[in-house]
C-alpha cells in the first residue's frame, strides 16, 4: 500500500522526501568534513563524527532545503574541483586586471550596474553563482531577481547588452556549476 499523502507519491516520484534527502546530504557532507579535520583512521572519530554531523544537520533542519539542488552522484567531487579550478583562474585573471587598473590610473573605468541572466534553477546554484561573481575582483552581486543577477561591474563595455554581460561575467562559472547543481 502506497502513501498517497506524500507529495512524491502523488507525482510518481520515487525519490525520498526532499527534507529527508537534505538531512542525509547535510549529514554526509558534515561527516566528510569531520573526517578531513580529524584522524580518520581512528574508529572512535568515525562514531563521534557521524553523531556530530547528524545532530548538526538535524538542528539545521529548516535551512537545509537549500541543498535540494545539489546533484549527488559519484562524479560530484570531480565537478566541484573543475568549478574551483575555473573560479581560481578567473580570480587570478581579475586580480591582475584590477592591479593593472590601480597601477595605471589612466586606464578607463566605466562602472555600472548590469544584469546577468542565469539558467540555474536551484536556489543553491544561483547563490553559488552570485557569490562567485562577488568574490571575483571588479564585480559585485547586488541583487538576485528570479533568473537575473544585478551586478556592479567596474568596466562596462559601451553598448554592452544582457548577453554580453552574461558571457563576460557569469558564463564560465555557470558552465561548471551546472555540473554540480540543478
């Protein structure tokens, strides 16, 4: 007998309830972090780690829906490393660009607010994209509006449109984030 009161059962979706999935995901991620920070060879640390991770995830329950957009699959660590590599390269490039602008005051600076369009659907994906943009020198995410992020950009190309701003600011991050989140 199936439980028709569950939203997943009514839609024919066999995945676990999103809150249970989020709780399990958070527990697993916190436990892995615990293992990275302790002596993972000690079985006592495993027991303490799983208990601490489960308790922390349970106490954080209402905030865990953010993790629903995470694509849990075996290749996730590889995709995260690819995203971090892309972010690191963009960070280095932006830092050199900002240093060049500071050391050469004659270089034009044309600050403006631009909109960047995102195709990421999950709140986690949009949050990660907005934070990646903010952490890159020369750009600052100001607001998140549905499928658009308002960004303060230090050097806007005259005549630039939505597609140009999206391509210049967010495309490289979004490409890698699609492999990590929905």
